[in-house]
């Protein structure tokens, strides 16, 4: 029986592994006619390439894939998790150290949320760790206004539907009451848009602080707001199954001073 499956890898995956874009972004670049293979512009992502093919993006040769790298970043509140913002708000990429290579965020935290955000130079790794099938638990420390009891959160533990969108069951622990607010710990395995805030609002509770404290095996720990710490290659390999170069650094970087930004009027 002959194996007639195409050799090589899908071109969008190759572009993503080179750290130029996420796989989805690479597909859009291809559809826009920004990619050529062996001198011919292509317009479809359903193409396999090998290391013998010459790939160019926006007229430049695609660099060889760099080793996969992963960083922990303590996102402060008040930053959006996009490369640019139409409203001119500061983004996490304005806050990152200038010597960091091009990175992409794995998932997002909304404007007012804080805590652990994973960053990577590998678009394929980003996509894999964002998939619900990865099954990694994300934990949050959440402060809500009110005096809930443990029974208040039973609908979240069973799974509830908000605006015709079904949320999977969450783990919820009521930690303590602090004046007019209560602190709780929430665990979930999906990353739907503003999922924790929307779920709490459905229970009649307003979230006034939300901090992600872990993403799968990776912990926020004592990482200071604005600081970045690279995961050691061996830990990255063990936790994700990713083949990495053993020369990467795991040293933490202190937060850089933020330049003053002019506010739009």
C-alpha cells in the first residue's frame, strides 16, 4: 500500500513556527497574497512545504524556525491584550521589555483583569495551548461585591447558560468575606470572552477585581506586575511536549519603567 500523503507541513504552520504570526494570522496573510513559494504567489493555505521550498512573506525570505520559547508575564490592569488598539489604549506590548523577541499572547485577559499571561514566539504552540481540548485548568482569584454563601455558586459548579452561551462547570471556592466584598477562587478549562465576569453577573455579583493565578502547570507566584520570566527549556519540554533548544534562559526580567503616554482628548 503506497502512502500518497503530501510530504512536509502545512505552510501556515511553518510560518507560525517561524514566529512571524499565529497560524490563523498566517492563513489570512496567504489569502491576501502576501506569501510566495518558490517564486509563485499563493492564495490558499492547503499547501504542504518542505525545507527545500523557498518561502517569502511580504517579499522577504522566511527565517528558519527559532526554538520554541515561553514566558510568564504578570499583566497589570489597564492594558489591553492586543498588538494595537483602535481606541488608543495602552497594550501589553507597550509594557514588555524592549529586548524581548516578537511574541504572541496565549489567550487574553481583558482590560481590567490582572495576573498571569503566557507569551510565546511559536504560533503553533500558542494555538495548541489555547485549544479547549488541551484541558489545562486556569485559576483566578476573584473579588466580588456582596455577601454570597457557598450555595450561591452551585449554578457555576453545574454549568450555566448566559446569553445562549453554555459555560462548562467551574470549580468555585468561597475563601473569605472582607467587608462589603468576598474573595473566591475560580477554576475553569475554557477561555471564553469575559467568562468569569459574565458568570458572576448572572448570579447577581459584580466582579471588582480579577487576578489569574495559574494557567495549567504555570503559576503566577511572586512575579511582580509588569515582570517577565522565561520558562526553562527543559520545563517547557516536559510540560508541553515541545522540542526546544536547551540553551534558553530562565532568568526573570524586572519590569521596565513605563514612558509617559499622551492621552487622547
